[in-house]
């Protein structure tokens, strides 16, 4: 389920200020396709209509625009201004050599990503979802297999097991960090074994919102139960745990380059990290229709899952400022912590970690308060989003695949969570405006 957006206000803000582009973290695909109806008035009606509007405007003058800054959820246009020359240079190079599929920039990007993640192998793919798909295809996960994953995350994590006819088993989350609850994972593994219908095969830990999951604990559980581990690091490339960058904590790590991610392309893209040369070779084969050493040597059933060269070029340009952007995201998060920490529940930091802060999500006391604060933000030009309005086991698509009863923390968090703008180009004035609006709505219900 994609996050709930304030479409009407955001659309109006976008039209009024073309210098700032707002893209929800769910992407433009998260917005409904609006088809505004244009009135077709007869020519004879045009003049009276205009005259009537002019009279109304004279009687009720339009108020002067507010001096408060508009705060977009994401500002890719500002990022473009910083990296424009390098971006054009990279794209022009691809247009010159015309190797649009698996061109030299793809191998260059894979090497740089592996270096940053501390991984031995990196295989780029067409999306973060395909990264998860290829990882499970390589392990032959399928019918009768149980894949354990958090209930509070994006649908891609759960849909991939079902595409392979495996069964997702939803696990509750920690109420403070929103990461997978390891104790609940243990309980659901035991219940699955006792049921006898499914074989526990894999666990997908999600580094939700850019903070690391509890990988030492997850890895220990997986070792004891002989489970394959996948790190769904779609929102957290650039994060670190216990002094090590995310990328090698699980048997394989999947990342996403969706435009709203901390390292986002100008379209879909993703990558897999692994320490196994055998797995890396298998990922490369599977992403190219299962081919072997020769192009028309088809060794296995695969998919068309390659990363386009142009996307690799875009990502290489973005990597030139990536470290500074992660630092800037931390600055934004600390500003919110400082201003809002005594007013509502701000994100709990995972111990001994560094976050990528793809999302900064706060918890309000209840759903009514969230609605009031979100309405106040909309009225004052502050873009917000809800990640996620329903846990996955409550989504219609998964209704027939969950038999574990209530997941109380995931269900509660979904009713109270709200995400604030977080990106590297937020100014101090914008951050203060966000905090002032939220604080005002909490202190004075009539403010909204």
C-alpha cells in the first residue's frame, strides 16, 4: 500500500512554484491520475462569466501570499542544480558510445557500490523488487517454503515470495525502532514448524526508513534455524551498523535506486551484494534471461533484469555528492529530534548505527491527532506522507496468506505514524517552519 498523500494541496503548490518539484517517496505512481474537467462554455457565456469573476475579486480581494516557506517532501531539482555539470558529462558519454545495455558505466558503478558497501561482489539489476526476486530465484525458493518478513513495510518485500509461489509469514515489529521483532520471529518460526505445512526457508530483514535492522540477532536466529538471510536495504544504502556499512550483514543484500531513495536514479534500478562468487555469477545469469557464457547459451530460466547504462551514469554522478547528502540528512533528523522530541515520539536510534534517513517518521498519540497535524501541515505548505497506512497482513492481497492472528504493534503504528520532509536541501528556515506548524497543531487543536 502506498503512503497516503495530500494530493490536492501538493498539486496546487507544484503548479504555483515550478522551481521546486515534489515527488512523494512512493513516486509519482503513488498519485492518482487526475483528469481535471475543463468547462466548455459557449462563447456568449464567456464574457458574463469573466465579468462576474472580476466583480467577485474586487469585492473580496485575494489575500497576500504567506511569507512561510513551502516545504517539499523531496527536492530533486535542487539536487540537479548541484550536480548538473557532472550529470550532463556522464549522460553525454553514454550518448556518445551508445552502449545502452551493460555499457562500461554499469561495471564502474558495480565496483564503486561494492567498495562503499564493503562487499566482494555487486550485481546491478533493473529494480529493488527484481533484486529480491533474483535473490530468491537463485536459492530455488518456491512452493511449500515459508519466508519470514516484517508486516510493517512496503508490499514489494511480501509480493516476491508469492510470485515464486512461496508463502510470506508476517512478523511484528519493535515499537521503538519499527524494525523486525526478533522474539516474534522466533515464535513464528516455531509455529510454522509445528504446523507442518510449510518449510522455514528464509528471513528478510528490512532496514526500515534507513535505519539498520538488528542484524546480529537476525543472523543468529537464521543460523540456528538454517534460514537463508536477505537484507532488504532498499531504503538504507549508506547506513552502517557496528562500524560496518550495510551490504554484508546477510547472505545477500538488495538495494533500490528508486528516485526517492537516498541514492536514487532517474527511473527504476537496484543491485545485489554478496560475498559468494557462485551467487554473483548466478545473479548475472538470471538477470539476463538465464544465459551462460555465450549469449544464446540458455542455462536456466531467468528474467530481463539488467540496469540500463543511462541509469548507471546518473547514479555515478549522484555518488559524487552522496556522502555529503547523508551528512545533511542526519542534520535534518537531529533538527527534528531537538525541536519535536518533547512533543511527540521521534524515531528511536538503533544502537551503534548510522542511518541513511530515507524517511523521518514520527508517532502521534492517536489517529485523530495525526489527521489534525497533517491537515495543519497541508494548510501551511508542509508536505507529509504516511508510511504505512495498513500493515501488510491487513492488505486485501495478503488476506489469504496470513494465519498468525493479530500483530498488535504493526497495527497500532499504522494508525499513528506520519513522515515529515527529509532531504539534503532543506534549509534551517524550512525546518523551523515544519516544526512550528507541528508544534502549533499539537498545542492548539484549533490551529489546524
